[in-house]
C-alpha cells in the first residue's frame, strides 16, 4: 500500500488540482495523512467513513464476495439493473460495454477490499488528529450529486464527526454518482472551472 501511495503522490505532485471519485477519496485522505501531497483537491461522491457503517462494504469484506460481484456484473441482467438504478442518462451499448469492462478481472478489487477496512479509518483518525492533522485537510472540497444513490451526504457528516473537520460542500442538482459518464461535457466544464480557480490561487 505504501508503495502504491508513493506512486500516486509522485504522479500528482506537479498537478494544479486533484480530483478523486468514490473510493479514491480515501486514497486522497491517505496521501494527506502521510504528508505526501498538498495539491488542492476535489472529492466527488467520496466513499469515506461510511466504509465502516454501510452494508455493502461489510458484505465485500466477506470471503469471495468481491469475486462474486465482479462475476455478477458481467451478466446483462445485473448490468441493466445497475444502469437503471445509478445512471441518469441513456447510453449506447458501446459506452456501457466500456463502463463494465473494468470488472473483467477482480484481483485488483480484492486487494482494495483487503486494505479498505475500519483499521484504515482508525489510522487516518490518528494521523489527522489535532491542529497539524486538520491542517492537512485544507484545500479539500467535496462535490455531491443531488441524485447520488450510491453514496449519500450522510457519508460526509459521519466523516466530519470522525475527523473533527468540516469540508466545503458543493451540490449539483442534476448529478447522480456518475456525472462523468452521464454528462461528460458538463462534468468536464465544472472540473475546468475548478482547475482555473485553483490556478488563480497558486
């Protein structure tokens, strides 16, 4: 894990802005906790302290469940159900094939699950405690889609209580959990706007 975080930090250290989605939010907080990155960042629909509380992450920590999920998401029935529940726009068959192609190999997912446990949250709480720890959370902004049914803003409230820190929050009325798929042009415009704002402050 440390080697992976070092590689990510080396990749982003020269960036003007980082953008982390979903479980990437915990990767970004892990970088900050270790003092590996001070690049301004956006956490979009992040999975954070809900990792400990919500049912789905608990199920994924059961033996063989990550593999079972990835196998299920190869089936047309599971894909149709996922799309109808979580996507807000209609997509071409080619687009959907590309979206689900990442589930062809579950090994990386299984290793993620081994790392993403309540033990990680306890480590982050200790590393981000006190004034020095909370200072490492500066320049982090959270984006949320008003129609995000994967992760709700309760995730943020639980996280803020755990860390003793309030994150700036921007909510987008038309977004779900996947605006980069549902509305790539609109999402890219918002990222470009945030990037321009970050550059103006640097």
